[in-house]
C-alpha cells in the first residue's frame, strides 16, 4: 500500500517500513507519531485508488521516531564583483527521521 502524506510543507510518498527524513517535528526517539494529512492512498494489488479533496477521510499514517538530528552543513556565499564584498556562512537544518509502521484507511 502506498500513501502520499503532507508534513512540514512538503509531500512524501511512503510505504510501510520506509525510513524518511522530514522537517523537525516534536517527539522523542522511540515515540509514536501520526500523520493525519493523507492526500492519496493506493493499493498495488487491487489497483484501488483513493484521492482526497484535499485529504482522504478517516485515513492516517502511523510512524515511529528514529532520530532527531541536524543535517549536513550547507555553505552560503554572497559575492559582489569589483566592490570587495564577500560573505560566507553555513546552515545545518534540523530534521526528524521516522519509520512508517502502518497505513490506516479506516
């Protein structure tokens, strides 16, 4: 079974037992989380497809938090030619790694 969920302003295509990195959400490692914004559910075997308007009614995806961490550093450089202007700084985005446990269609 495949589902499309929305979290952190982004959409993710997930299956059971998938591990995905999403924008940071509250919850400690080992905690259970539930994603209520399910936009689409598809079953590979029966080829059934449920498309939400905008969400699929009474559907949710259950997941387990594996890790709360920072991503790799992204270096940002600003440069203007001929005027001796150079700036460099880095940024490490916070993320949460979750494992999808169950897709519930109700």
